[in-house]
């Protein structure tokens, strides 16, 4: 597995990471043993970058606990990233933001305990909190870094002004935001990231599973599955997205790879500062995703992809009321 350096603070990770959210939320009931097997297989294939969050456990720490106990035997060989930013006592589904310094410190201590480690490699603000100045947030994380509890500071779904203000207090190593063949909006932030020396982590790099070629109409998913409400699965958008993925699949087949590998390789080709973190509950899928790091796309391949999806997929990535605002 190739490695990449994210940002100018020395954060080195595998070119393909792993997002653990789906093990415990958003995609219907999960299976713990299956989750353990998937994480271990990812590590065996060279994945060293594992992403979790307090939110993914709904206030119970379940996602962090699962990840922490699974990587216990090889903790020093991997990079663990987690996130703060919600009041889960008020709303375990993340409806209430809270990035006050006292909550950041509390969440960090909880995450250290849940992960079973003495340091967090990357601590992200999960969502920008308009009620707390970003300078206070960055200052609180700086204190944690100075204390040795955290190594790197990250932001998620933040805009250029917020990134600059935070970076002035504590250098930001990485920004995490949705990015895929379906979702390109974040590209407008890349000049700021390049200027400041900040890496980029792409979450939902396979369009929440749509770009795997296995998408079903929303009604066929478990009632608790997020995709029941994703605009890209709505009638009208769904059919257009299926057609686009089928065309991508033809291109992938001609190269002897899967459509998922094509989509991940496309992301890697957008810049050396980019690392995708696909999530899956399947150990078999882990092998497929990891294999994307070895795929090289030609200029002709990239041009063919642009022809199929010149500006992204059909339908917004969130329902309008849930769409993050970048400032």
C-alpha cells in the first residue's frame, strides 16, 4: 500500500483509509464480529488510517470502542482519527452542536478511553459550531496537542474563512469533507488548502455506496438506512445516477478493474494531498477498495470520466435542511 503525507505537519497515512461510521450507524443494523473482521483485513492489506467519531456511537462510544479493541495489537502502526462537536446527551443523533472548549476536553478524554489509547492521532471538529468562535475551538485543541493527548488538528465541512482563522491559532493538518465522482463542490476549497499546506480526506468517496454498482431503490433498504432520504436515491435522480454508474462500469471493465476502484483511483488522481476513506462492512470489499491504490488512470481515462460525469451526480448530497454551510 502506498502512503501519502497529509498537510505540512507530518501526518503520514495509507493512500486508502477506512471510514468506520457504517459499522454502527446510518446503514441499518450492523454486526460487531463482521466489523472486527473488516477492520483487521484492512490492516492486513496495508490500510493504516482509520476514521471514527463520538457521533457514530450515539453517545455510547460503541464505534470508537469497536475500532479501539480491534486495533489494540497494532495500535502503534496505525493512525486513529476521531471527532468532537455535538451534545449527544441532548440529541444522540447529532442534532445539537457543542464545540465549547469544556466539551472538547470531555469528548477527547472519552475518546481516549473508548479507543484504549494514550493519544489521538487526528482530532477533528465534526461540524463548525456558529455559537463558538473557531479561535476558541482551535485553542482548546492546541492545549490537547501541547498536553500530548492529540497529535494533529482537523476540520470537517469548514469553509475558507473558518479554515484560515483556525489555522492561525493551531496549524490545521487536514480538512475532511464529502468528495467523489458524484460530489465535487469541495474543489473550490483546494486552493486554500494548497496555500496553507493542509491535506484533504474524502469521506463518502463512493457516493454512500451508489458508485459500487449495487444501488437499489430507496424503498428496498432497511428503514433506518440513511439512503431512504438521500436525494440521489429519489425517483428521477436515481435512474440518471444508475445510468452514469453503468457507463463508468463499462470503462472500468475495459481496464480490468471494478467501478469502485475506478472511482477511488479518480480521487487519488486529483492530487497527492488527497486520501479517501471508503467505509464498508464487507471484508471482501476492503480488498477491492485497497486495490484502487495500485490503479493508474491515463489522461484518456480521466477525459472519459469527465464526459460521463462532467460536474458530479444527480441530486444533492443532503436534504436541503441538513446541508452544511461553508464560511
